[in-house]
C-alpha cells in the first residue's frame, strides 16, 4: 500500500538514511548526518499539536494543525489527546516534513513553523 511505503520511507529518513536516486550508477542508500533533535514531549494549543525541535542547535516550534492531524489518518479527532496520539504514531513523517521546511530557508531559527499539506510527500494523505 502507498501509505505503508510512505511511512517506511519517512521513518528511515528520520533515522538518518538518505535515498540516492538513479544517477547512472544505480539507486541506493547511505547514512546521512541527522541534525534534527526533538523532544518526545508533545503539547497542544487550541486544536493544534506542538513539537519542539532543534536543527543544528537552533530551536524551532513545529505546529501541526488539526486538519493535518485529522487528514493523515482520514478521521476527525475529537480530543487533544487523540491528536497527540496521532502525532506520536506518525512522528517520523512530521519530523521529516519539519526538516524539509527548515532546510528550505523559509523560516529563521527560533521561529514557529506551521506544517501544511503540501510540505509532505505525495501519498501521505
């Protein structure tokens, strides 16, 4: 299933595996330096879920809006506890999306990053 493949790829990438595309010598994988540190403590604010991360030592707050949390499991969570559990279940996907946004340079250190659907790999939702 596409969703399972996306979850596996995101978990491996969050753990430091880089997928190398076909470059004339064949596709492959290699280890990459993991520079994103995160806390297992997940908080809520209104209907959003918050993650605290550090990238290259610089702090960021990642905001996962309710609609993103609901859409990843194709459901409507009614409580904050349910949304927190959903984020914890899909943590590698959210961390990889946050790292992608940080690397894009759209946000400076110490900023709040709000994740949107278009910042996730195709097939996530």
